[in-house]
């Protein structure tokens, strides 16, 4: 690997929750006595047995810190009181890329539990109490068990007054034409996926159970449904996922069938989001490494009739917020070409617009994918949609 001694270790990522605190306050309190290093590499190369405590302020995502891999913050008051949230860097990309504005008229997180992106969204919109408690974020979570984790995180993060949690409810059942959905301006879609990018997980060892729509398409279903612990102290909270292990059977054969099922469901969700009449921005993300769940879904969505009808386009790299524009790892152009089938589509531009993260690199993230979609919405009165 690039490190020359195997994979790069995975740092402990810490998002400062700007609803309750700020970066300066955390550096002066929870992380007082830590030495700030300018590069992540310096932090990762440092010998774990060293007595020196190191910290790095991320250069892509605001209010994000990296600490050495073994750092346990789970007993600190800052973590327990929701002043900091343990969230992988890549998992912070969707809300940051979405760039929500209070004027957007409401945001919706379609697949919310355990709530990392919902609380990040709330922190961006309600940074330092910038706005009064306006419940302008809707968070859908169809699994009631997982929704209880979401409610706990909302409470801990102080986001409960900003977010209306739709516990046990299916995003696909919303009618975009009805109030209040007809005024939603921005959506985050972070659907169930293969989880192949999660640190510590083998790419073919298991597949996450998608929502009912996708699981109905699966030919073989494991009877045993294994749950991971609600809060995993070694990995970040995002890694809590629902799984069906498929190790015993024929992982590779089943994998392609399951990837088809997952991507069918992921595309369905994204196309449903395209129907929201006032929506101007959407992010689509997975913690998967597979093109089938990533670039292929993006390409199919862009080629859909609803995208053409409503004017949905990819959020091009040059239009992305600075930290995301600066991020070097981009989508795979070959994967876009596989689906394009149309010479007019600029596959290079679309691949460049897609953001990828690989695990085990010196960037220190989990494997992840995110793409943004944008459209112009006509002003009231002229909107024919
Ligand atoms: N965004 C979350 C975060 O950052 O903490 C992680 C989301 S996890 C990858 C996907 C979640 O979507 C699961 O909790 C799953 O139960 C939920 N889900 C899947 N299909 C859904 C649907 N149709 N409506 C609402 N929630 C759904």
C-alpha cells in the first residue's frame, strides 16, 4: 500500500456538534493538551505508544477532527453530552455537499437512522443557534428499532426541536405533491447498501438487508438476521447496519443478484426524490465500493424520464462547496460509460462530479460514494411542475 507497511490505519474521526459547541471550545476543553498536527499523515504515522496526544483539524469538512486510531472518547463528557459526535469523515460529505439553506423551505433525510447525517444537517442549518428552533428537517426511518437510535441521537445532539422524526415510516410512501412535502427544497438519500466500504468488513462477506422492496427481490434469504450493536465503540456510529451474512453459501454468485436488488431499490428511492416539486438539491450516498450501487445508479437516474422532465442535473465539481471540490478521489469514468449508451452524455464530467472514498488509504476514511443533483426551480406562480 501507499504507507509501505500495509493499509493505513483508520483514525478516530470526531465531528464537533455546532448545535451545542464549537471547534475552539472543544480544542480548549475536551482536547486541551493535544498537539495539533498539520497533516493527517503525520497523525497516522505517529507511534501509538507515544505519550504525546495528537489532533488534526480536517481540511475538507468544517468542524471535523482526526485523532489517533485507538482513541476512546466514549466516556468523555463531550461525547456523552452530544458536544462531539463520532462520525467518519466520508459520512460527513453528504450534508456538507448538500449545502442546505434555511430559505430552502425544509429538508428531508429519507433514510435517517442512526442519525449521523440528520444531526449534521441540523448542525449546518442551526449552527450556533443561528436560527430559532424551527422544525424544518424531516427524518424518515422505516425500521422502528433503528428509529429509536435516531431519536436518542437527535436528543443527545440537541437536534430534537429542529427535526421531525417519521418513526417506522417509509419514505417511498410520501406523496411529494402534498403539504408539507410540496415545499421541501433539499433531500439526503443515504439508503441501505452492501456496506462494502465499511472499515473492517470484507467486500464480499456480507450484504446489508435493504428495505422491503429490495429484499423482496432476493431469491435466497437467510433466516437468521444478525444485528450489530447499536453503538460500536471501535468504529463510528455510521457503521451500525442491518446485515444478512452470506458467507456460508456462494457469496460471489449471490453478490451480483443482491447488488441488482440493492441498486434497483436505491434507484427507486432517488427517482422518488426527483418528484418533489420544490426540491433544488439532492445528495445520494452509499458506503459501498461497487459501481452498481454508485455510478450506475447516478447514470440511470440522470437518464430517467423524471430527471429530464424536471431538469435534474449532476452537481458538477466546479459548483461544489470548496472542501468537496478540493477532494481528489472522484467517480469512475468507465462505470459511467457502461451505462451511458448515449454520446451526448458527458461521462467524464459526471464521473468528475461523483465523489469517492477508498478505505485503507492515507485519507483515513471508510469506503464511500456521494453525488449531488441540482435543478432550477421556477419562482412561485411560474412553476409549472
Ligand atoms: N443516514 C444514516 C446515518 O448517516 O446515520 C444511515 C442510513 S442506513 C445506511 C439506511 C437506513 O435507511 C436504514 O436504517 C434503513 O432502515 C432505512 N431505510 C431503508 N429503506 C427505507 C425507506 N424506504 N424509508 C425510510 N427508511 C428506509
